């Protein structure tokens, strides 16, 4: 069972980001309390103090008679505006913290589908509806959906990120305490939406290693290795070879570079680009090549795509020497 | 918008003057056209987004449209705007026969437009360029070419629907026109219809370059 | 508003007024009188409110226990979807404009009717047709996509009556557009002599701002529904990833309307509250022009903030930053209104009549709803509470605590004008109190639930959330009882309530210068306006009402 929150008002803080969010919330909350208490107090005091005492009594129009009225209005427009901008700035800072993984984060892959989470560890180990991670290590999840829009939500980390069927989105956290934490689907996704839940298990790094080692041998093929097998099985290698007679762009050293397309525009060869080029090769034709590649839509699953993308990422430029041995 | 003008007296009971009635009708029609702009706006937004994402596919798909038929239809519609303006003029100066004749001409031109559009649509069916299970497109990026045709049918279809409604209203206006229903004092309905027709014409003036012309030089 | 009705018309209850000028069903179904059309709307929106409320009760019953043990999940999903659809499209959006606005705008500006009476009737028929489509879909199992209809779930993955409900909303949308159009033209062209823009009651300003949104926003949701329908039935791809589309585009188009739609609900309520505060403090609204322009400001800025619904939807974080700061800006005119209402109370002559209690409830609940909205506009907080119960609590504070309190406050205020009858004072004050308490008990715990991480639209939930959910469900019972009370005493008062005088509250405003209920043509003598609104200092003050207790 996931831990029961230690405080009735706050979910557990299991990352530094969570603490940042709580501080921000506390600031916003104190603003809320002060302003609503002020309004409530003024309203109640005026209601009693200026209660109508006899019929025929009318109120006093202080606006027209007092030349300072406009000043007052400007004051109560500008002060809230200033406070709002502070809140905006602070909130934006925290948001960047929530959305920008540090360099060197371990990369996990998440596939969402109606109604389960499929997770793959960097070493290839897979789990369903559970994510085991080591404490103190930055973890980056690259997420995609096989069907509708889902959303990866762990209250203890204070972040939501939608999981889209069109491209990869990123979720990251660095857990700072061990324990089990709720994992929810945060975007309504159909009948069993409320069953698309699981848990994140944060372990001591050593315990995590032990847990990984405990894996039955069959499943633990790293994504890169299974990607390489797929690359051959789907015959990608017949055209995408690092030799001059190949009919298709060389993939070695491709990842992360700028690719020039037929119409002269440039795109970055990132994970989304590789995935799109497998599913819909005609969408972005590389300059100097013919649109001859068939689509693999319907022939590879999202998980297989993840493996292929991972493999393509590892292909080093020919001068690096690593890739030449292959094929 | 000036449907209020029919009845025994052509000044509705809740207006103080013909001037107020006319101003209300005109402002009402303009406001209605603003809603129409936003109605088309959703499709234009989708078009702009997808065109910027998949310029190559859109260019290739756009090439299959018949630019001559598109240009012919543009000329037909501009002509119909002229006859519509003359019909309104006929109402303003109290010449029912002019109004009748020009409405008839507008009706004919509008129907011509729809006829040409039908020919184009038939051609799309013939070439399997209609999105759906039977869609087929020779080109590298058939998926996004299909998206172009979705938008093509969405935008021209919505436009054609406005044309059909316009033509139906025009047909209903012929008899009243001959009867002299629109006088220099009160021709609000005629004028409102004129605004509507010009608006539909204007939409096409945007659709034609967006769908047929952009990227043609490649 | 001071007027010079010359010669002074009789303000005795008239023998013939709009209610008894004609009898029979036909006289109602074919009426072009804005006052009768307002009553047609009153009856129909009440039906939808009751249905939507019934679903809310069932939802709260299910959530009283963590396990989904009362309904199957697909039933529960239909319940919250239909609750949202009925409440938003068929109660909150038409609510104040089509009932109170319809009845009052011509009266307030000294006109005989709206500019286009037949179109006004057409609006009601369109609304009814849209409602019938939706009810028909309800009988066929309803929809389980959530009222937001996110693609590709709504287009490819559910086989419930998406199309029928879509058609219903599409038709009702045109009713909303036509109402807005009618109001704009009427306010521009039909004002009484001397009634300049800055002599208009703030209720009219609020409705003018609302109408702008109805005119500019609603067509976008209409075309979006058509695109969904084309995708669902003809497989013409617009949003479907399998057909090359982008489902997030749908969210942009949807929220381009549906965020401003929130202001369709709240701006008229703000207009009502301005009237109530001025009337029951017997003095002009502090900073009339500021409050008037704040309405327009909210309407305009409201169109620039839709992206704050998509902070975590894969939108670029820089787009998020822009939408966040714009959303902060829209809070300023709302804050101005709250401060100006509060300042109006200062040195007022305040009576604690029922409508005023509702207005105060509005101010309190709207303040909390607005400030939690500011939290949601804050990127770092939204990334955590997005699509949790925090959101649910926030928008119920705005829509139920704000819009419905305003609606009920307005109904209590103008009921004597509409029906010519008074309602029991004690029961009505009690209802305001019960609703206020019930509302807070229902929705305040949901803020905490949301921050704790309970996602919305969950049929079952982890057991540690139960205590707060039980509180919420208990509060909903109180709230439900609170809403039943006005229904009972309003119906009672139509037959048994004491007769109201022309101006039972001693209010300014042209609608109080004619009889209760007003004659068919609204005024026996065309009013001429010579002063700004709410000039109580020179008006003959004093209640003429004989209250009943």
C-alpha cells in the first residue's frame, strides 16, 4: 500500500521540486487568506456599522465628493497587479524546475494505453503500473501513448505531464526519500480511467540494484539491444547502411544533428523526428533522397518504436569507429 | 436580420422610427457576419497550423486542384457580387424590375458556382481524393495530403453550404421583388441579403488563394 | 435613475399587464414579448438545473465511499459528463442573460422590446431543440467523454451518443449567439432619450460585455463540433493522430470558446451584484466607470488566456509563460470589481434584505474562486493541481458560488417585478444562509483533496481521501436542500404571495418606474433619463413594500 500522507493537508514531499511547489503554494495561499480576510472583514464591518437605521435614509456618495477616489482605485489596481506579477515570476521559475531535467538523468520509457502504464528501465527491464527508481538519482521519463491522451501524475512529486499519442513528452523527478507513492492517470481517458493507477517505488540505490539484478533473465534486454535486433528484423539495415551505395540517409551520427529537408528547411533529428520518419517517412524527406521508404505504421508498436529510437540514438558517426563494425 | 419588417405596417411596433429600424437591421447584419467570420475562423486556424507543419504535403495536394475551375468560379462570384449590388441599388431607387432582374442574375451566377463546385467534387471522388477509407494519393506524404483534403472539403463545403442557403433565399426573394416589396424607405431585408452575399463572396476570395494558389510556383 | 415621467403614470398594480394580456398555450409559445420569453427560459433552465443537480447528487453518493460500489464506471462517467454538459450549456450560459437579461434589458433602457423580438423567440426554440437533442441522447445512455470532449477519445474511442449531444450543443450555441446579438443591437440602438452609455445600469454593461463573448466565441465551438462530427461519422481527419491530425489543436479550439464561456456565466452575475449592492446600500456604485470598463476588460482579456488550460498538455513551456502572465492580468479587473463593491458599502445605508445576502455570498465566494484561479494561473502550482479536485473546487466557486448566487440574488431582487408578488422574507433569508453554508461544506474540502492529489473524474479513489469526500457529500445534501427552498416559496408566492408595489425596494432604475408586473409595452409613458444611475441622494427614498414574515 502506498504511504498514507503524513499531514492531512499536504501530500508527501518526495522531491526537492515538491518542496519548491509547496513553498510557492504557501506564498499564494497567504495572499489568498489575507485578501479574502480583508474583504470579508470590511464587508462585515460595513454591513453592521452602516446598517440602515430608518426608512428614507440614503447612503453617502463618497466617490464624487472625494477627489482621492481615483487614487484609491489606482492603488487597488496596481498593488494586486504587482503581487500577481511576483507570483507569476515565482511560479514560472518553479515551472522551469519542474520541466527541465538536469543533464545526466537516467532515461526511462513510459507507454500509456487504456488503461495501464508500461514502463521500461534503462537496462531493459519492464514493469506494468509500477515504477521502481533509486533515490537521489535524477530520472527522466520519455512518454508516449498508444491510444488517447493520458497524463502521468505523481502527487508526491507535484508534477503532471500529459502523455500524447503524437509525440514524446518528458517527465522528470529526483526522489529524495524512499517509499511508495501514488501514480495516477491525470487526464480522463475513458471507462477505467480511475483504474489506470499504480505506484512509484523509491528505493535506496543499492536496493534498486539488487531489485534489478533479481530480474528473471528473459525480459532484461536493454532497449538498445532489442532495438538493434528490430533494426535487422524489419530490414532497416538493407538501406540505412553507412556505406556510399546506400539508397537512404546514413543514420550513424545522425541523432541530435540538423537535417536539411527537400525544401531547404532544417529540423533537429530528435526522438520525435526518428519516430515520425519510421511511421510516416514521406513527411520529412531529406535533401538529396527519393521518397521511397515504405511506412511502418501498424507494423511496429510504440514500444518497438522506443527501442528503434534508442538504437538510432546510439549509432555514432563513422569517424567514431563504433558503428562501422555493424553490417 | 430585418425579417421584422414584414407585416401590416412595415415599421415594427417597438421601433420609434424607420431610421432606428434600419440602423438596428444593418448593425444586426454586420454583427451576424462577425459571428460568421469566427465560424470560418476555426477552419482557417486549423489550415494555418497544418500548412505550416506539413508544407510539402499541402503543396503536393494543392497541385491536384484544377486552377482553371477555381479561377472561373472566382470570376463568377465576383460577377454575382456586382449583380447583387445592382439589385440592392434597384431597391434603393425604387425600381422593382431592376431588383428582380439583378436578383435573377445573381441567382444564376450563384447556381453556376455551385455547378462548377459539383464538377470539382465529382473529380475528387473519381480520383479517390476524398478523405476516408478509399482515399488514395500518389505522393510521399499521403497522410498529410489527406489532411489537406479534409480541410479542402471542410472549408469549401461550409462555403458551398452558405452559397446554397444564399441561393435559396434569393429564389424566395424573386416574387416579392417583382411585387415591389422593397421601397426606398424600407429595403432592409434586401440590403441585409446583399451584405450576406458579399460576405460569402469574400470568403471565397480567401479560400481560392489559400487552397489553389499558394506554393503553385514550385 | 431619475426620470421625468410626465404626466406621472399610475403605479398601482395595473389591471392588464404582460401576464394576463392573453391566455392559453399559444399566447406563450408564439409570444414575441421579451418578458414572456424570459419566463419560458426561466422554466426551461430550471428543468435543466434540476436534472444537472440530480446528477450531481448521484455523483456525490458514489464518491461517499472509495470503492466504485454504487455505479459501474461507465455509468459514473456518463453522470459527470452529462452533469457538466447540462449545467454549462443549458443552465449557466443561458441562465442570467436569457432569463434576467431578457426580461430586464429593455425595461432598464426604456425600450418596448428587444430589437429583434422574433429572433428572441427563435433563440428560445433553438435552445429548447438543443436541449431536447441532449435529453434524447441522455435517454440513449448519454455521453462518457467528459464535457470537454477531448480528442481522440471523443472521436475514436467511445461509442456513446457524442454526435447527438454535439448537435444539441451546436444548436443551443446558435441560441446563445442570437441572444448576444439581440442584446448588442438593443443596447446600441434602443436606449431611451437621455440614456447615455454612462447612465446605463451596470447590469446592462455586464450583459453588453457578455454579448461580445457570445458573439465572438460561440461560433468557434460550433465549427469545432462540426469538425468532431465530420471526423466521427465521415472519418474526415482534423484531430485524429492516425489521420495525421493533432489532438491538441482540438483543445486550443475548444478552450478558445470555453474559457471565455466562463465569463459568459460570471459577467452577468457581476452585473446583478452591482445592482444589488447599489440598491441595498442606497448609493451609487463606487467608481461606476471603473466597474463598467472592468466588464469590458474581462471580456477582451478573456479571449487571450485559453492556453492556461494546457500548461501540462504538451504546450511549449514558453507558450505557458505567456498564457500565465495574461491570465494574471485578467485577475486585475475582477479584483477592481470586488474592491469597488466593498467600497460602495462604506457609508452606505445598508439593509439586510434577501437579495443583498445573496450578493454578499457572491462577493465572498467569488473572491475565493478568483484567488484560487490566480493560483491556477501560476505555472508551478497548476503543474501539480491540474485536473485534480482543486480545479473542481475552483470552478464551482466561480460558477456555483459566483454565477448561481448572482442568479438567485437577481431572481429574489426582481421577482416582485416579474410576478408582481412578494415571497416570504424569513424563508428566503434562510435559503441564502443554507446555500452559503452548504456550498462551502461541499466544495471547500475539494481544494484540500485536490492539493493532496485526488484526480478529477475518478470513479474510485484511494481510501485516505474518504474523510474529505464524505464531508463534501454531506455538504451537497445541505446545498441541495438550500436550492429546493426558493423553488418552493417562489411557486407558492405566484399564487399566494402578497402583491408587490411598483418599487418594493426603493430602488432607482427604469424597471422600477413602471408597474409590477409591467404592461405589455413596458411603459405607459416613454421615459426620459436626466441623471446617472443610482442617484439615491435626490430620489424619493423609502420602501413601499409590505413585507411578509
